[in-house]
DNA sequence: TGTTTTTTCCAAAGCGCTTTGAGTAAATTT
DNA sequence: AAATTTACTCAAAGCGCTTTGGAAAAAACA
């Protein structure tokens, strides 16, 4: 059933029916009601391709997974998109996903922009230097970044969590507990989030007159295995740290394993604290002892990013949103006073 | 730059240019070459919406995440789609993703079918009873299932791994090592894959004259926490199992944690074996001892599923593919002879 | 009553592509 | 040389929607 048939069925012109359906004012309430009624009854659904062709709007959002995508993004993607998806579909937007393939990432964006395949894109996993911002700006394709590009705050829309503040606070918690030698097990620091986390960590150390020691700082793919290796390595050092700060829950199982293996009690012999994105298969509270975390729902971020982008699309005049989310520090049993000896 | 402009530029009709570009035979090689050349030079790209409207083909594949989606799907989704994405983009297909939202899942499929928004869909995470097969068949929307629906093997396209065989083999490995009391820590058995795994486990037990004991079998969300809890619970039983079979690596960190905590040596006091989908952040080999696994790349499955679906779409006459993949059993240090005492 | 404004509706022109049905020039047959 | 085939190319008609520019009918005004 298409518009033509529907309008014939109603004894109205296509124009009127279209207008009635799309809420234009040039049609009487009575007519609108009648049209809506019949449309519903016969199950009329406008053909999206025709609509897109006619309007030039695609009602779709693009998500392009970087081809050099890493563990910084992948395991978190499902959750992020789960949050965003709710919002998209509530607003009648489709999501167009692109991952890998021969076509290089830049080409994909160009294609999106030029063809109007999507009305906007969300940029995930920004790096300290990120060509995507420039490209998308030039292409005039609306976009929002989940995270930030280095310390750049203007000229593009973003939603980020306060990684720096979170790690500052977390590290401060440890120094307040008397720890003086604190390790950082970070993700790849070419990524902005990891860089910011390191800064926060260093902030807190500096505030205590401590200087960050590269020998107890790592920057690596966020895997269980690296969590294990690095923890083991750091805790085997001559001058070993008494506390460790982790950039991801993905490290944690490995870290716990390493600590156990070395006969160290978590929360007393060594304090652990991790950033927790709320991945549903890794619950910080279920650990023993429960893990002290910096908690921030990546899923909620997904929802909000989607909202903001849709707002930008519907209202291009609105000003670029910049949202910095506070991260909650949840103190649990894995952090304790520095062991004396 | 659109077709009209391009054809004017070439002094040819739109028809000829279109045909030249799309490989129709009615155009001379010389013309085709020239058209291709110029099109490339000016960066002509057909408008996808117009193409879709004209042909009725969308060149897009739908992935609908179940609204009651679970941990059976989510953490694996990124990897599956990473595999599929390569194939999609190599073949010029977009992926249309739908997750959650108000609109119920069934409506989404109906919309897809009726509007031609996608040329086909892949069904993920099939259950023992799954309404999606019936619906999609009725809608005549090409689809392929990753997994199977209960024991149904015909009437729809699928690619599955031999879960039953894998778990039979894994369990047999344990019985061969002398284990007689073996626990199963499974995912939600309403899902086909989990059900099949249980069958395989039971097969092997039966083959040894053992009967499956429900007290050492669990069916639960695949999380670290449940891995810990269930392992701890089972290993605390009066008549405790000497070996455990896990349906997912997601359980494993928790399980190891539990074993450590109880002072049990993995591989000697208790044997562990898990199914490994190859999630990149959880490496079975990096564990200590390295974990014995049933390994099957979910990413490779994604690629193959995509290939098969595209083949079905391009060639509707072809017969429904049914592929059952063998799962490799990789024996490592976490399994050993039953402890005597 | 005639004129102007408002309300309600419509015909037709796109949007950018594919595809049908023909037409012309060149090559081949008769 | 005429008739037939073959090889190329084209004009025009969709695909199903939105939207422009009016027109007719109804309401308001003079």
C-alpha cells in the first residue's frame, strides 16, 4: 500500500494525505484525523527510500568502527550502542554500522557525507590527534564525539567523562591512605581517554610532592592477560608499588589472579582500584573483596550522545553541545591503608 | 555530481552511462572504459537512496538485537559483527543495526520486510523455540541464523558450531582422565547453544555409564561473577566435582578466582575446561596454567554468515546453506588426571 | 451584494536512479 | 543493392515520496 493507493482510497490527493500524515498545518483537523485513522487501519507505511530520496534526509546515524580498532573500543561498543539504540529507535532513526573492510575509513565518511546516507555520525574512541574531526567538519556532516580529541574542547560537539578528575580523585584516595608508590596500568595512551587518565594520576601524585615513575606505569591493550602480566611485573619490582590504578575492568581479573598467585591480599597487601564502564559481564561488586572503582555507565553515555546528535540534526542552529560527566568514585574493599613494614 | 550531469559531461545519455557503470552488455568496451574513467576522475557516486528506490534493493543487511538481549549475545556481538562487517563492506553492503527501543522486535522485522529497508537479516542468539524463524519465513525476508533453533535443521539457513560435539569431546577428555564427577557451568539453557552443550556433556557422561547430576549443573548468565559463585558453590559441595566444564570464557576469571581462594590448584586439584569464542580481551593461553578450551572463532563465523547471506540474496534460487562447524579442542594445562584420595 | 481573506485541497514537478522500448548506424546476409 | 542482423545509444517512463504554486470553496469583510 503506497501513498497513491491510500489517497485514492481516501478520495484525497497525495499532497493532502502526505501533509496530513506529516503534520503540516494546511489540512483540517477532521481530514487529518480521518487520514491518520485509515492509514493506521490499512497499515500504511511510507517507503523509506522514497522518503529519503525526496527529502534528502536519511533518518539514519552512522557509526564507523575504526579499521585500526582496538580493545579500547570493541568490548565497549555493544554497551554503548545498546544505550544509543534505544534513543535512536525512539526517534525513528536507523543506525548504519560500518566496520572494517577494504574501503578505508575516510572514504566511508566521504561517502556518507556526499550521498546523504546518514544524517550524522558518532565518533568513537578519539585519539590525541584525530583526523576525523577535521574531515567531518570539512564535509559538514553533523557529528558528535564520545570522548575528546586531546585537549581540544571547541569546534566540535562532544560528550566525555571526566577521566582526569576521576583518576586524580582515585589516586588521591590512595595517597590519602598513605600510599606513596602507586602504579598505573593504563590503556593505549594514544587514545585521549587514556592520556587524560594518566594526567589525573599525575596530578594527584604531584599534589603530594610525588613524581610519576615510568617504571610503574604501563600503557597497553586492555586485556585480562595484560592485567595479569603487568600486575605481576610491577609487584615483582624491587621497589614495588603498594597500590595499582587500572584503566579498565578488563585488566582486573588478570590483576587479581596475579596478586593471588603472589600470595598478596587485596585491600591490605596491595590496593586495587579500577575504572568501571559498567560492562554487564564484569561486576566490580561481585569480586572478593569488592572492588573500589570509578564508575561511569558507558551505556548511559551512549543514550545521551544519541540524544545530543539527534538534537543537532533536528536543529542545526543549536550550539554545539559539550558535556563533561562527573565520574563517581565508589570505595569498596580493594583499597586500604598502605601496609607498614 | 549526479548521473545527469555526468552523462552531459560525457555527451552520453543517462541510460548509457548507467549501463556502462553497471556492467550491462549493451555498451561498447570503449564507451564503458571512458565512462568508468571519467566517473572515477570526477568522483561520481550514485545516490544510494535513488538507487534503492529505483531497484527496490537496499544493499543493506539488518541485525536486530533482541530486546530481551542477554549476555549470551552482547559481549560477543562486537566480534561477530567485526567479522561480518569486513565481508559486508567488501561486497558493498551496509549494515543496519537495530537495538532495543520502544518498537518491538517483531515490528522491526515487519517494517524491514515491507519497506525493503534491508535485503536480508541475520538472526543471532536463537532459542530452543524461536518465533523469528516463522515470522521471517512468512515475510519472505531472506535470513540466516547464527546457531540453530533447537533441533530444527531444515526450512531455514543456518551456520552453527558443533556445540554438542564439542562438549561431548571436552567431557570425554575429562572422563578419559579419570574424572567421574564433572560439573557443568552453562549459559541460559533456553538458548539453543547452551542446550546443545548440555546434551554433549550428557552424551559423554552416559557413554561412561554416568548420569548427569543436576546439583552440579548450572544455567546462568555468563558473567565473571556467576563463574565465581557457581564454582565456589560446586567446589564446596560434600561430594564435589573434580572437574568443571564452562560454557564461556566470561565465567573463567571468576572460576579461577574461586579456585585460588579455596586453595585449589587448577589442573591438579580441579580440572577446568571452557568454551572459547576467541574474544580478544580474554586469552585462554595467557592464563596460568593455560586453559584447556574448545575453541571456535566467533569472528570467523560472522564473516562466513555474511558471505552466505549475501550469496542467498544475490542468488535466491540457491539452496539454503547449512553449515556445522567443528570445534577444536585445545588441551592445555588446566586439565589433568583426577586427583586421588 | 461583491470583494477580500482564510481554509482546504490539488496537479504537477522534482529527488536521482534503473529499465523498457525504440531508433540509428554499422556490419552481415541475401 | 536490398534486406536483415548486430552493436550502440537514447528518450522517456517509472520507483514512492515531498513540496511548490495555485485553485476552488468557505468564511469574513465591506
